[in-house]
C-alpha cells in the first residue's frame, strides 16, 4: 500500500486530535492549530485526489487492517477526494474571512471552544465523505449535528439560542429516521458495510415479498437526510440558523454541512441501495417535486425579506432545491449537475455571507436594505464580492452558477416527462433570483451624496480582501474551466457504481 493511501484516515484522525488539543489552548493557540489543520488536510486531500486520478480506480482502506465484520473501512475514489479537497478549501476561506468578526461576536473565553467545534465539524464532514460503513456514517452525522448546533449558539444572543434549539429538534428528527432506516437495512441484510448491503439488496429486490420493506426503508432514510439538509418543506430552522450565527458559522453551515448530508444520500443511492433499485422505488420522483417546490418557494421567501442575511439564507433553500431536482431526474446527467451545483453553491454562498457582513459593517451594522444604500462604495471589496456571488446565483455566463443551470437544462432535455417542469422552473427561479439579488446589487451601488457612514479601505482588512479574492477566483474558475471538474465527477460516479 502506498503511503498516500493513508491520508484520508489521517485527516479524519488529525481533526479529532486537534479538537482535543484546542481544548487546553488559549485563543491564539487554538486559532493557529485550527488554521494549520485545515491547510494540512486540504493539501493531503489534494494529494489523495491526484493519486486517485493517476491510478484511475478507487481503493478501500481497512482500519487496523481487519476485514469486515470485525473491522471498519473507508473507501476513496476520485469523487470522494475532490469533495474532501473542496470542503477543506471552502472551510479555510470561510474561517479566514470571518476571523475579524469572530473577535467581536464570540467571548474571548469561548474562542477555543469555537475552534474545537470547527475541528469536529471538519472531521465529521471528511468521515461522511469517505466512510464505507453505514453505522460509522450515523455516528459522524451525530457529531456533525452537535458541532453545528454549537456553532450556531456560541454567539450568545436570544435569536441564536432559539435557532440552535429549533435546529437540534429538526436535525435529531432527521437523525432518528436515518438510524431507523439503518437498523431496518441491517435487519434485512445482516450487513453494515455499504458494498455488502448493496449485494444483498440486489438479491432482495428480485423477491416480491421484500418490495414493501425495502420501500419503507429507502423512504425513511431519504426523508431523514432531506430534513437534515433543509429540503423544502423541512427548512423552517434554516433562516434563523444562518441569519443570526457568526459569519464564519453561517458560511460553513450553508455551504458545507447540508452538502455533507446530500453527499451521504448520493452514496446511499449508488453504493447502498443501488441506483436502479432506488430509481424503481419512485422516491426520486418525490425528491424531484420537492426540489422544484424548493426552487420557487425559497426564492419567493427571499424576495419578501428585508434583511440581507435572511435573504441569503432563504436563497439557500432554493439552491438546495436545485440539487434535489438534479438527483430526482434519475439520470447520470442530472446527478452530475447536482454534484456540480454542490460545488457552485458552496463556493458562492460562503462568498455572499462573508461579503454581506462587509456590507453591513459599513452601514452602521444595519441589515435592512434601506440602510445598505451606497455600501458598495464604502467597502469596495465586499461590494465586488457580493456582486460576483449574485451574478453567479442568477446564472450569468463566466460564473459557476451559469454552468450549473446549463448542466441542469442539458439533463432535462434527455427526459420526457420531467423536461418541461424542469425547464419552466429553471426559468422562473432564474427570474426570481435576478429580482432579489440584482435588487440588492443596485441598492449597494446607488450613490449617497452625504453618507452618515464611514468608508473602509481594502488595505485595512488584508485577510478579508484575500478571502474575497479567493472566493471570486474560485467562482470564475468553476465558470470558465468547468469541463475538467465535470469529467472528474463523471469518473467518480463511475467508480461509485
């Protein structure tokens, strides 16, 4: 075994150990450890990606080299490696972009706790990406849930505590359904490893007496993960959770946490249930319908908002709807579009939240649109970042959102019954996106002759500026050089099967 093949396991273990180390460190030490950890895991994930691309095949890493059922294992292919690399990079930019606000929003005595939660969250995301064991996935789902709730409520204001409680209630409901589904799968197959379960289900699917148990199991697991990823209409917890937490927490929660659950669902579809068995259960049709509803109702809710951060939060409901619409198409092209949109949304939503905080800071810390007039001139880098993110979400060419919508449209024309609903909802959602995002861009670039708020220069916030540039470059890169990414997604999906 090549030494590089150990990297995925090392990254998960390092994140867990870093959480322990940060518990005894002061604020500065915990911050250094967290930043170094994210950089190292990003590099190791990228090296793993290069290794899987070079070999052209996936591999299984058995912890302690004990085979199932005594041992546990993780499975690494191109799709897992690129997802892990992307998650680490987005988390790094999100933490750097919100560092200054973290000092203002979180008490000094709780900073090391904040970094502990971030380390645990990263470990759980990496574990969800790599694991080949369903029960291990459930354990890290719970770690992810607890860490995310902590990141919401660590900013001690009434709204964050309420949002965290609401998040925990909904998230635990989803976790409970997922656990029930795993228990039922174990009862049906006698296995917890994904590959072994898939082999057993392939046999059971041909037996009519098992059709109903399989249908119930698939439904329960799917609903559980839909709740946890805030698919419409299970999104009631999302606006407050994203809207009132710290800016780094909002960026991480919106761009990464929900995507980890969606990626787990994709793994279950391909590597646990089997794509054809899952498609024949018609659950995909339900996901497709709720995805379309999320696209429209999420955008309508965003239009009605007068708070910029809650508007961005409601936009996430619409974007999650896009992803589920792609999954619900039930085709390879639809799945490729959904996975690419995971990258698009992660890169763009973090940019919007971090740019949004820069806009509100130069507007007397007001989040109401009327107070944001001219903010793009007072904080130029934040204005540019918000404009780029808005253009991407609308789907303007040269930005990542355009490629996502193009892929969804290409996937739609290959279908008969789902083509018209997809294209119509894509068009309506794009118009709605333009209404609330372009309205905000126009507002922040409307000149104010005598502004009562002070301007801020890019040189006085160098780290913030570097973060904005990183997000903008990433968005443009995904928009103008999408072909290699799409090819890697295709290669990764073929390994999934």
